[in-house]
């Protein structure tokens, strides 16, 4: 199944599936999430651009995790064409697209379906889980569809925001494509997910510790407040026990 990046964003299941009612919902959801991430990342992401003449353009972007700080997934987009008219164009809009990502959603849910539909970057097969490429995701993707991957959608938003779909940008920024250079900068999917799980546990532990500390602080505040109230009640009772002085009768002087 051939498609362009724009076609994937409009309908990841392809033109044969004419109706895709959730497009608008995903657009709003992913755009809001991405904007929040970019605030945390000070507006920029690490990326590497490679090209092979005008027939192949490869973009590698480090997409941040929403949960684990300073943790990044490797997302790669490969634009290719053999069409002379497309080669002469000033942008990548009509180039065929293929993907790679080592985030869990892609690995566990979509790697197999992307591969079977010729949407997976074959140069990066060694960086993908063997099981993900060989075994159909029967539980997570029983219909074996091509769907949205959040990290890929984030990459698309970044591409459009920075004009990376324009060839003029590549003329300045891109290096000659070398598969070994690209492979050296990407963590194998199994290793990336294992690392994410370990760091994720640390984040959860830190959250629990913060919750306990907050509860303890709140308990101490209320305890201190209760002690102060007890002191006030004791003082009030003590004052209440003091007898009122008798009024002295005043006699007028004759």
C-alpha cells in the first residue's frame, strides 16, 4: 500500500477506507499533547536529515515521552520516489512514505501491519523487535489495520511547523544518506522499551513518594491546628473558672 505522509494523516487505513470519522478527534488530541510537550522542550527537538539525491529523503526525529522526562523515542520517516515529476517538485508532498518508531505503540500494535503494507523502513529492520515484525498483533490490532501512531503524528506536526516538507530546507541541512550512520544513532526497539519501563517505574515511585509527603504535610498541618485548638479550649475553661468580682456599693458623700 503506497501513500504519502499527507494521505497517512488524512486516513492511515488508506484510500480504500473512504470513511474515517475520528480524524478530527485525533488531530485535536495530538495537537494539544504536542503543544504541551513543546512547552517542556523549549520549542525545539533534536533531528537529523539525510538525502540521496532527489529520490530519497530520510528524517530522524527524537520525540519526547509524555511521561518520562528527558526520554526520547526514535522516529524515522523515509520519503522516496521514482516519478520524474515528483523529483522535480519543490516539496515532499507526493513522495511515498515509510516509517520507523521504537515507541511501544508502534512496536506492539502496528509494526507488523506497517511492514505487511510496505510502510515500514526496511533499512531499519534490525532495530525493530523480531517478534513485532514476524507475529501479528492479535490482541492489540486484531484486524491488522494501519492506524495512527502518536509519535509519528507528533513528527508530522513538527515537520509542518518548521517547513521540513520543503526541499529548500534539505538543501541546507541534510547530509548524504548513510544507513550505518542512521543505525548507529537509533536504539534497538526491545532495548528502548525495556529502558522506558525501568524509568517509568522510577517516575511512578517518585509520584508515590510525593503523594505520601504531601499527605504527611497535610496531616501535620491539621494536627498542629488541633493542638492549637486544644490549648485555646483549656485557656477558655481556665478563664471561665475565675469568679466575677462583687460590685462595691457607692455611697454618696453627705
